[in-house]
């Protein structure tokens, strides 16, 4: 039943976002290089683990995106991207059960 859900909702949505990059790459945080834990989207649209990007900004004066280098005047308030977190949970379950 998880698989059906994964294909119907998670996988097709993820596949649309991911092409032509492999799906797993889309779920990896560029700071810890692991699959997101509590993914959050910053204002430029890039995603990181909440704790990774908070930690990254703690070490810098300016809040900038580690990927596109866009800087944000004030430190943005970050929230966990629940829709994305759900897809990742499904993905993780899928990987653990079938690979
Ligand atoms: Zn991370
Ligand atoms: Zn960015």
C-alpha cells in the first residue's frame, strides 16, 4: 500500500521535479550530503536540512544560499517543508524496504 502511494503521489511528483537528475540527488542536502532531515526551503527556492542551513548561517555574517549565493538581508524564518518531508519519508521507506 505504501508502494502504490509512492508511485501515485510521491514518485510521480518527485520524478517530475528530478528529471534528468536521478531522484535520490533531489533528496540530498548539499551541506551534509545526506538525504534531508527536516527539509526547509529558503527564499531562493533551494532546500536544505533545517539544522544544516541554520548551522551554516551561524558561521557566517551574511545569510547566503550555499548553492546559488543569493544573499538575504535578514535571516529568513525557516519552517520545515512538510510536503517535501512527506515525500522524503515515503522515499526512505521505499528504499529501506526494497533496496
Ligand atoms: Zn543536511
Ligand atoms: Zn539558492
